[in-house]
């Protein structure tokens, strides 16, 4: 299942992210803002339970979140999407998966994996760019091998190739994206895309 954010503010923020004149400090703010919109969209169906509270006027049964969240950024660019989750959700833990695409082959290499307890948790994997899908597929496989099952993937920009690759290997994982782009170039960069997200985020 592919969910594309349909919101004029999301479209506005994506335009600024794509603009090559946007500097890293502004780019980081925009990444935060788009990720916040994605966070809201991907958590619409979080379970709640009722608790009894008193307002200044009366008592009532009122909902509170009932399932903790685990956010798993794919390093390094995924780090630019974490803060809205830790700002918004009271009960959140963060796991890390390090993946780096080889510049020649575009194949991912795993270099780090540190995950909290996964079973019974709602797991949100965040990586701003879904290009060939190699990094996301490998990360989702690693998470499932450690017991994760209730998984969603959130990316700021996706390609048709990346979405197909994730759907083929992990049909149970819904994908939330702010922009679904045209395709990949010969170097496996997304078109029109926004370039190398990690480099633009960190000014490298
Ligand atoms: C980027 C991006 C994804 C990956 C997407 O990371 O953040 O992880 O490429 O490409 P794919 O879908 O073809 O695998 P990169 O490997 O450049 O590393 P970085 O986050 O450290 O910059
Ligand atoms: N990684 C990026 O940062 N950008 C792309 O377009 C593809 C992979």
C-alpha cells in the first residue's frame, strides 16, 4: 500500500527541499516539517484506550495512546526525520540501522544495527529517499529477523522502482511518502528528486 501525502503545505515544503539553492540549515528545518506531516499521516490508526479524567467541570472517559512507538532511522539521512517523532509522541524509543549505498553499484552495505525490543511494538522505519529500494528492503529484512512485525516505511521522496522493490519483498509494509517521483537516472538518483539528501542535510 502506498500513501502519498496530499496536502498543499507538503507540496510547498517539497518544492523548497528540491530547490538547489536551499542551504543546509533551512533544509534541516524543511526535513523536520515534512517529517512531522508524514508522522501524523502514518499514525492515524494508532490504538487508544480510555482513561477517566476530571475537567474543571465534570468527569469523563477520554482517549490516550495505548501502544508505544519505535522509530528506526536508516543512517545517516534518516536522522533528519527523527525529531518530530520524539517531540510529538510521549512514549517512543529509537533504534538505528546504518546503511550506505556503494557509489558505483548503488547496492547497500550494512554497517550498524542497534534495535530496542521490537515484538508487540508499532515500528516506523524512516529514510528520506526510497530510490532503488535496496537500503529499505535490507533494513526491513534485518528488523524482521530481530522479531519486528508491525512495520511502516516513511520516506520524503520515493521512486516507482523503490516502491515496487519494497512491495515485492515486504508486501505487508505500507509506505508513506510526501512525493512520488518519476524514476531513477543512470546513477540511481531519483528524478526530479532533490539530490543527495544526506549531503544536503549535513553540508557535506
Ligand atoms: C541514501 C538514502 C537511502 C538510500 C536510498 O542513503 O538516505 O538510505 O540512499 O537509496 P536506495 O533506495 O537505492 O537504497 P546513502 O546510502 O546515500 O547514505 P547516507 O544516508 O549516509 O547519506
Ligand atoms: N539517495 C539520495 O540521497 N538521493 C537519491 O536521489 C537517491 C539515493
